[in-house]
C-alpha cells in the first residue's frame, strides 16, 4: 500500500510532477551541437609521400638553378635557414622576403631526432604563415 503525500489530503487530486521534456530537448540539442563541432576542432596535416623510384638517376641540378630553401631545427632548438642561424622572432619576416623572390614557394624542413617537439611544430607553423605553400619534410640526412 502506498500513500500519496503530495495530494494535500484531497482525494482524487492530481499530484504535481516535474516535466522533464524541455530538459531532454535542450540536452539533445547540445549533444548534436557538440557532435557537429568536435570534428572541426582537429588540426590536420596533409602528408603526400612520393613513391621511391628505383630507376631514377641521381643527377645534380644545373649550377644556375635556384638553391632550395632548407629550414633546420637542431636538438637545442636553434633554427637555421640554409646554414644561417635565425631567431624565432625574425623567422617569418626572413621567409616572407625569401619566398617573395621565388616562384615555387617550397620549403624543405629538417629537424634533428632530439629536437623539441613544440619548437618544431611552432617553426613549421611560422614557416606556413611566412609564405611557404608547401613544406617537404626531409627523411634522410643531408650532407653538411
């Protein structure tokens, strides 16, 4: 036997209940919003790896060809553009000037195995804002 305390002693009176339908509607709308927005928060790095061509000849480029722009980060976090040391503050301006005079706007990026990850990613981001349309990550050590 159950007793209805909320009726106030009146027999046949309707007990007040909480309507949770608006609460459920709001929660479902918020859930849908978060499900739609969450995939947009991910930063993406598109990586195009060339296929290794075994038959290719390793001929040096002609001497009058433009030298490639190589950006390096060593294990201490030092940044170099073609062997010239550059600070993080002037990196964007230096790359903007370099890419203004070039048609290809391709940057070769090399980081030491022990280079700090945060600095490496920050340098790549600065290079992209500095005018590099494509960043080629070097996988083999260059001479020098």
